[in-house]
């Protein structure tokens, strides 16, 4: 298993299968994950929320986090951060297409 120590090492994927294969052979270094979470969150700006999750789903999340040597809450925050970036990128891409089609 290869350990990713820099975010630039992670390629962009055009297919889910390619991404799944990549992550089956690679994992993110714990220090990289922790530094990313720490750098992207200001503790003074942090807000505590409550999310109801099915106990079986939470158990699966915790097992996955443990297998990656991560705190499950930090891993979930990273997932949310990554998904937010994707959504914003897609929104920007779609709005750019709409602007071009109208122009």
C-alpha cells in the first residue's frame, strides 16, 4: 500500500472505477489528513452540530476511519470539505456552460 504524503500526488479521476482502484492501492498519510483538517478549520469559527446517523452506518464509518488510522469525526469533516469543493467546482462549471450557451 502506498502512502500519499502530498495532496498533489492524488490525480483527477474520470471514472469511479479508476478512483476505486487508486484508493485500493493508496492511502493518505495521517499527518497530511490532520494538517489539512487543522489548516482548514479555525477553532474560534468552529460550530458544533448534531447529525442523526443510523448506528450501523456509524459503525461502518468508524471501522473505515480506524483502518486508515484516523479519528472518524476528522475523516467525516474531510469528506464534507472534499464534497463541498466538488459541488462548488461543478456549480462553477455548469454556470460557465450556461453563460457560453446564452452568449
